[in-house]
C-alpha cells in the first residue's frame, strides 16, 4: 500500500505539469482595437451579408457585405464626438466607398471617402455625431473587414496642426447670386483645399490659394446657409464657419392698364406681373387711394362718377417685402346717357293671337318696356324681355301695337309701331304617311301639317281607335302583332274647334321570321378549357345563343357573340357541346353539336398532406395524398442529410455531426406511402417529394423533415454460466444482444469481435487468462448495429467475486480514464485520480487481507 501511495504521489505532479502545459492551448483570441464606439453595435440598412457584428471585433477573416448602391447605418443613443476613425478594407470588390457623419437632425457634418484597399487610421473632428452611414456607390458588392470609431480618449493626436477659418462673409451679388469669402489660416502648408457647403450640401472645393466663391442660379426671396471648412492633407476637415443670407426679389409693374366707361362708372383692367412674391394692388383715383385688392385680381369697377367728366387712375403693385411700385397711369372720361328705341319690331298672327318680337337696344341704362294696343297701355315688361303674345283676338281683325323703351332716369321714348292682322282657321291632313314592319310590330311616321290650330291625332287599326297623340308627335309604333298578317291603318287630324279630318290610310303585312341555325362549330382546346367558335346566321331577328355541355345548359349569351370559353374542365376528357340560336319571338333552334377532347396538362399538380415520422432509430415512414390528376404517373422521393444544431457541451463531448448533403433521389412510386429503412440513428433527414405526369412534367417540390432517435444502448445478458469442453476450451453463451456485434476481451485486451447473432463464442484454453480468483478473465462488450457501445460485462465468477462485486472492471476503468483524459485533459484526469485513490487503496487492502485468511 505504501508503494501504491508513493506511485500516486509521483503521478500528481506529472498530472499538474500536464495540466499547466495544456492550458495555453485553450486560450482565447484577443479582440483588436478594443474601446471603439461601435463595439457590440449592429447596423441597420440594406447590407445583404450576415457578418456585420464581426467588422468591429478585430477578426480580419470575416467581413460585412454592403450591396451595390446601398448603405448601412450605425446609430448612437445620444450625440457623440468622434476624434478618430479606423478602417481596414481587406476584401473590397469595387473601387471605392464613403462614410458620412450625420447630426441629430440628419444633416451631414462630415465625410470620408475611401478609394483603395488597405488600412485608414486617421484623426478626425466631428462633434455631435448621431449616426454614421457607410455607402457603397458601386455596381457590385463591397466587403468591409474592419470599421470602428473612437472618441478623444486614448486616440493618438495628429502630427499636423489644424487651424480653422478666422472669418466668413456672405454678400448678395444679385437677386439670384451671392458671394462667399473667407479668411484662410495663416499657415497653408498642410492645407489641401477648402470645402463650401450650401444648406448642408457640398457645392465647391476651392484650392487652398482661393478665398472666395460666387454661387449663382439661386431662387429669389430664398434663405441659404453657407458653411466653409478647411481640409488638411491628412484628411482632417475643420468644423468651419457658417453664415446665412436671404436673396432679394424683383418688383415689376402691372402692364396693359386700360379703362372702359359708362355715364357714371369706370371699369379698369390690367395684366398681372409674373412674380410669386406679389401680394396685391392699390388703385388711386386723382392721387387718392380708393381700393386695395389681392394679387390675383386684375379688374376694378369705380361707380358713382359724374357724366362727361375726366378721371386719372393709377395702379401700383405691392410685394411680400412691403415694397410698393411707382404705378401705371390711365385717364378715362365718362359719357352722357343715351335713350335708344327698340328695333326690328315684328308681329306674327293666328286666327286669335298676335305675337310681337323686337330687338332690345344695347344700352346699360335701360330698365324696361311699355306695350300699347290701339293706343292703350296693356302691360309693362322687364328690360330683358323681347316678345309679347296677345290672345283672345278676333279672326281677320287688325290691331295697332306700340313698344316704348323706359330708362333709369324715368325717360320713356316715343316708341315703335306695327299693325298685326289675325287669320282664319284651316283643317289640314297629315302627309307622307309611311310604315316599317317587323315580324310583330309596325312603325308609322308622317309629316305634321303646319297649322296652329292642330290639337292632336287619332290612330286607327282596321277601323278601331288604338291611340290618341299630341299635335307634336309624328310617329307611332304598334306592337304585339301576328307574323304574316295584313293590317290597315288610318291617321286623322283633330283641331281646337273639335273638327276631325277624314284621315290618311296605309296597309301593311307583317314579316314571317325564319329560324336559322349557327354553323361551323369548332373549338380550341387546353388541358382545362374549351374555347368554342361558330358562324353566326345572317338573321336580323337573332338575339343570342344557348350553350349546352353534355346536354346541360351552361351559358346563355344575350348578345350575338360567336365565341365562348368553358373552363374548369378535366384534362384528357371528351365533352359534347351544342349551340342553339335564340330569336326575338322566343324560338330556340335544335342547335348544332360537336364533341371535343381536352389536352393533357403541362402542369403537374403537387401531392398533399405530406408527413414524415421516424418510427424507430432505423426507419422513417412517409405518407401523402395523390393529386386529382388523370395524367399523374408517380411520386419522386429525394433525401438529404441536414446538420444538427450542436450545443457547446455536445461539441466538447465529440458527438457525431452529419454533414449537410445535397438531395438524392432514393425512390419513386405511384402509391401513397414509403418506408425508408436505410436511415441511421440520431440523424436529421430532409425529404423532398414531387409528382410527375405521364408526359414527364414535374410539380413544385414539397419538403418535410424527420429526425431519427439515438440507437438504444445494447445490453449483454448471459445464457447461463460459461462451460468448459472436454478439450479444455471455454464456451460462453448469451441471450442478448442478437443484432450487431459482441467484442470479447481476454485479460483486459481485445481478443476478437463476433456477430451477436451467433449467441456464443469458444475461447481455447491456450488463449484464456484468469483473474486473481482463478476465474476466466473474460469481458463482453455489446455493440449495436450503428456502433453504439453497451456496458462491459464480466463473465467470470468465484465465491470471492460473488461476495464482493466491483462496480466496474479493470478494462473499464482503463478505458474510461483514457476517454476522460482525451476529452477533458489533465485537469479531469487529476480529479479522477484523487477521486479513486481511497477506494482503490481500500479495495486492495481487503483483497490482501482475505488472501492471508485463506492461506491460514
């Protein structure tokens, strides 16, 4: 025992040394450029890669990819001062990209442009940065390996002194141009150029010897903010100086000022100047302001003036800056009031009515008219009325009418006179009686007599009154008649004195309709539709068609069409179509028929309700429903192995990870299930199934997954005790396992491996080793079909062994120790050594004690 303890004491330092040597190999990778402002931040934007978390960790082997023409953005929770920038472009595909620095309002406060691969480690000075935008302006993707920003703390200062401008002046050159000038730093040695910004956008980069810039093409009345910065040769750009200016506006006069006059009114008009800054106009009469109007009005009426008087008018323009122009002048003189008579007085008469009409004088002072008959005033009319009708007169009588004009100054003219003589009554017949016939209607038309006493018409059919009409109606349609029948019509005129004329007559015969069939029924076929086409019969009474499929009505066409598409059909199926003609009298023909067959589909329908289930560690069952498609032929089954997600501990323990494989076809069937018996345990399988038609068309794929469980751990069960043959050979038998293999260890070393199905092994006496108790030193290790190893079973036995059973065998201890050492290193081996030191010591002590007792 003392020797054993000494051995353990010697082992401990060795194991500690191994552990110390082992630890450096498990060291961690140090992050480069720690302390940057972007550490741990992820950008937003349109970058298509997935490695943006790695471009600030110092790992030059990975990079973030920015799509062509796209940007990514890093945002800060609060404005940050940036004093240093680090860029490592190790894998850039295009020729350039640039970085913009934005403030909290989204305005650019600086930028850096990169045009080559390599490292940029540069001092900058951007204060109050809220976000940083990295943009790839190229037509292909950009790969960014490293990027980070630094505040002033811990950043090396530039060797170049950066002096900003001492003054900035912005002055107006015109309404659309300004001059920007500045005082440059006294030392221009390291100055590269100046940068001029208008409203935050760079508009010029003058060389360092230039100290002014003229900006033209500006808008009138607009405010512009200019900033000028100094750019040094090391890429540093100063914050610069900022000034704002508002451009002036033009003040244009009105044009085309003119005026028209009445006896007491002047009407002014003018052309509005083209300016967005115009706000209104002021109108002066004889240098006195009389009206102010807005900028969209260009007329003004000045009333209440004196007749025959001259007035001087002026119109000035008012602008948004308060400026009023000198104005444009115009003189007008009011006229005196005229009193005009009516003209063109006419009189039209009937037997009891006189209708007067005249032309109204064009005079703004007119207020109305007086109408006199035979010297007596009969009515007073308004100034817009130009006619008067006098009724209830006597036949063949003469009347004298006079029309005078009335004005707003109460003046009445002498008037204009005419004589109107009434006529006598006449009773005229209609003329030009005509008839148009169809199969069931007659359309009558005639010319109305020119007679003012006409009050209507009566229509007779075969001497029976069928309709009374107004005197302005010159047609009538009689419907509901019989085909091929003759009818006699008469139209009489009715007058206001109840007189009825003998009338005009006409005889008609109805049309007899023929019912023609459609012809030339043909069709264009697809896999699920039939497009029918036919020839339409030349018959004016045709109103539509009925379409039958397999003698069932599927469509009525209310208009005369000659095509119809019938869809939703089954493929490779024959259908009988019948087209019947419909006529205005309700008649339907027998129809024309033809049979057409749909084509085979060029589109394969997919299977449905696909499922995959791992029923054991070596079998996956698939099932599905077949598509409802006549041309369906079979189902293709593809299988791929997908990698399993590993945890940190499973990676340390060395579990098997199957590689991701491309799908391979493993079976095809026209059935609804497939049992995959070629799978392995603890594997994630992805199955892809497609349906295929008889013509070789393949459907869209459907993918399902199934993961097989771990193979069960095999268990060794002896079949009785071992036996010894007559020749001294040892025979060992077992009842389990019956599949896989059994590894036989003799003396702790592998003797052989045999099929588990043999269920026995014979070991020659010459190969046998015995334990300290004299029993066969034989162990059996069951191994599953897929390599899963079971617990080692010791098959030897003795009274000592029966009374004292170890929880493990010698070979098991050795194998476990080696495995643990290989997996966890010297530290775990050291722990196991300390853990088993006392049990091994006690165990050996008990064995030695018992052997001494037996010897005594």
